[in-house]
C-alpha cells in the first residue's frame, strides 16, 4: 500500500493506472486469494479501507465490478456439475441453488449498505434489474436502497424507477406517493437527459392501467404538453405520440381536446379569453385541475419551425383512427437522424435537391461596387444596408 501511495504521489499521470488496473488491484487479489485471508483482510480493512476515503471508494469499485460480472444466475432446476475441485460435489452448500443465491444476496447487501458514492449508486441502479435483483431470494430487502435512491431526484431517480417498479409489481411494495414522485420528475432537464428514452419506456408501463383516475392521467398529459413548448424537436416527436396513446387508453381525457361551450359563455370567452385552470406549481397530480384545461400547447406546435414536428403535432387535430403508435419508432430519434433524413444516405438518397441561393450578392453592408449601378443601391438588402449606416 505504501508503494501505491508513493507512486500516485510522485507520478500524478499514473494515478488511474495505480487504482484500477495496477498495484491496488494486485493488493485486492492478494486479500481475496491468500490462505490466511481472515487475518490479512482484517488488517486491510482496519488500517486502510476504514481509515482512508479513497481506499474505501476504490475497493468498492472493484467489488462492484467483480460481483456484477457474476451474472449467471442459476435457475431453480439447475444441476451443479462443473466444479474446479472434484470434492466440492460433496458440499451441500455448493450444490444448492438457494445457498448460492443467499451468498450473492448477502454480498450485494453488504455493498448496498456501505457508504457508496453517487457514481457507484448510479452504477448499481443501472444493473439492478438484470444483475442484482435476480440473485435475491427476498427482493424486498432492496426496498430501502431503491426508495432512498428514488427520493434523491434527478438522474438517480430515473435509474431507480425500473428496480422500484419491479418490487411494486412482483412483490406488492406499498409506495403510496409513487405517481406523485413520478410526476415531479417531469421537468425540462428530463427532455435533454440521456436517460429520456428509458424514462418514457417505463412511464408507458406505469400509465398503461385503465384503472388510474382520469385526473391523474390528465396531469401527466398536460405537464408533457407544457414541456413540449420548449423541448428539442427530438423530444417533441416522442411526446406527441405518447399523449395520443394516453388519450386512446383513457377516453375520459379527450375533453382536453374538445369541450362544448354553452352559447351564453361563448361570447364572453371570445371577448375576454380565459385563464388556463391548470396549476403547474401543484405537486399532487390529482389536484392540478388539468382535466379542466386544454391541449393548446400541442395546437401551437402545429406551427413549429421544424416540418416533422409540425406534421406529427397535427395528429391531435385529426380523427383518432389509428389504434396506437409504436413508441419505439420515435424514442431513438436524434439530431443526426433528422439531418440524415433531410440529406439522405447511401441506402436512401435525397429525394429532391433543395433550392439554394447561388448568386453571390455584390454587397452586404458596404457600398462595394456601387458605381456599377450608377450610384443607386437597388440590390436586394438595400434596406438593411440603409439601417446599417450609422453616420
């Protein structure tokens, strides 16, 4: 360990190599593999891991990497036949599926209950559903870790969604404020996040039940519509089909598209207009009064500068003849895809060459070559040049 300290101190550029793949990794291997492992492990923990923050963090990084690599979870019918030491067949704990899962469960719990960093927490949440939860005979032991992560906010909450929903769906976890917290995650940052596609896939599952109250669904529809006003085009093309699917699944919310107005109130509305009853500051999605509002935001997007966005926004104004839109067709829509759609590719060349301005103007802001026009500026842009003359 002293060699690690000296090398990292005097060779700063070698810092990453020392921790992740150099001397420190060899130390961890020695702690795990030595015959006198208990004494050596105790000395390592007491003198270094518990004493120094960086040693503890790097130790956890390596342990997480090792445990996540052990992703072959035995099925209940698994037969243990492949042993490195032949005598291991006689050990009942090594031929029991429950015993294997119990050891993995205890190992993961020891990591999760440690003082892990934010980056380590995110790493664990990314592999939670596929690499961690299948090892647990009692998945409910993950409740505290997942609920704490879900309450952190930001990207951490987004990553905790899938694991938490697994517990709600499979183990009947009681999380009464789940939808209120989910509603709070809908903000402008989400639409620019790299986890946007993952979030919409999960939210599509969360809101699929027809037993959810219409007031709740209306709040999600309205919040997404409001966010779409300032969202990038790649996010809007996901939001509009998502709203369409919600309206098809929850017909009660179609009042937000068309509401019959009585004659006595119609004249007053045309003269004075109306305030949007939707309360965007209300944290409880059941109390936002979104069901009393309308989707004027989507109607505004029909005049969007990008033709693809304007075209897809018009589906809200047409008859709902399509049963559902497949969100997978829109979730991975990127700026690169938009550019390729306009410019074409080798497989799909450009259908029509765009019209461009190819005449080079004589002048832009100056009086260049004005004599050739008899001293009178009649070329395009003359008004701008006149305004540009500060003299």
